[in-house]
């Protein structure tokens, strides 16, 4: 009976396969391997290196991964002067990193190795483990030489210059572990506006601790920070960033002189007799306002009439003036305190 039963099952299975039009044998459950990891990355820290990768959620055939055992981390140590590019890499026995549950798409896994030695070259790769003997192909490899990063630059300042915003800082003198530095570094300058989500690299590979940012935005505050980068056999190791400085580029170039100045003696809005002045508004991006000057032709005395810049292009001189001829002119001043040349004069005669 068992033989017949087995034969009947076999015949039924063959019939089913023919009827379905399938030519390949069924794939046993659990034999479909997970997709290999292709975004293994590293970040060098003062204590070692942090590895990270996206946790796979799909198998090679596109089906979802229902359960993961974890990951195998492979590590090899090379001499820093190793030049045998084609030689096979002898990895140590893998380190197993268990994982309890399958996560949502896009979640990353992190692992920090604090056993690295200075000026040694390391190779890492990862394999995903679903079950015994069910593993993914190796991930992309990361290769780097490890060293303690430099200490961050300090004393960052920002000063407006005619050509742009000048950033300067003090170079680090030690590594992050406090030991004296024994090799040069270069610098990276980053910037971020108030509504930016991330820092933008503004300048790379600066050899001196100063940077003139000619594209600094006018009338808009921006934050800046600097890092120090050391080169170790082609591995660029970046320090922690300096303290931030927030600055607004205020052009020290003065505005153009105001135009269209008109002066009229009349009864003012206050009811007093005086002189009303009007002129064309300045289009200067960082205008702070205007200063108004009066000159008595009889004495050649020139007096500034307002202590603080006025923000509008009108002004009323309520001074009780002696009869005579007076000249007025106006200057524009920017937020750096730079004053324009005077406008053309407007003349008015005051009678008894």
C-alpha cells in the first residue's frame, strides 16, 4: 500500500506540473537566499570605526524575508603598505551579529569595532544569515587605514571683507587622544542656512586656516563650521567639527549716493514752518537708512540733522532757520556703517 500511495502521489505531482506548464522542479522552502548588502559604509571615530548597512528585506527572487538569524561580519587586517591588489584576502573567522526580528524597509544596522590599531589597513564585508547554510553573497567591501582623527579646529571667527565673508580658525595641535600631531592636515568648511536640513561642503582641501567665502549671501545669516582631515595611506580621516559660528555677510562697500533730492519750504505736518525733503529710495540690499545734512551758505556750516539713519526717503526739518539760503544733501548708509557719497544738493531760501 505504501508503494502505491507513493506512486499515486508521484503521478499526481507529475500531472500537476504538466498541467501548470512548469518545467523546473519546485524550490525547497528555505533555500532562497537573501539579497546581498550593497551599501556597507564606515565612519572612523576616535575609538575605532562604525560600520553600517541597510538591513535587507527581500530575497534574491524578490520575495519578502520572513525571518533573519543575523549577520556574519568578516574582517581582515593588512599591513598599511600592502600593494598586492590581486592577492586573496585572508579573513578572520566571522563574528556573528544576531538579530531578533525583521524590520521595515530602509532601517540600518550599526556595529562599532574598537579593536583597530593605528596605521593598520582593514577590510570588512557582511553576509546576511537566514538559517544554517542559507546566507547571502558577500556585501561590498570597505577598505581603510585606521588612525585616531585630529582634534577639531577651534576659535572659528567670521568677518565681513570687501570680497566676501572671511572665516579663520586655529589649527589643532593634537590628535583626538591628546597625542601631538606628527603629520599635516587640510581643512573642510561647511555651511548651513537656517532652513537647510544638512550641512553643505563649501570648500575642501584648504591648506591654510582661513577661507574667504565670496558667495556668502547678503542680508541672510548662515552658520559655519570647520573640520581637519588627515591622509593615512589614501584614507581621509575627518575630525569632529569645530564649534559653529553664525554670521551675516555685511558688505563694507558703501551704497550709491541717493538721487532725486527735492527741498521745499512749507508748513509741515506738525503745523510748524520748515523744510520738507524727498528723494528716490535706494535699492541697496543692506541699506540701514539715510543721513540728512544741511549747509547754511552764509556761514558754510554743515550739520547732520539726524543721529540715527532714517529708514524712509522723506525728512522734515523743523528747525527755526534764520532768513537765507540753505543747501541740503542726503547720504545712504549700509548696515556696516559705510556711508555713501552725498547726493546732489537741493537749495531752498528761507524768508522773514
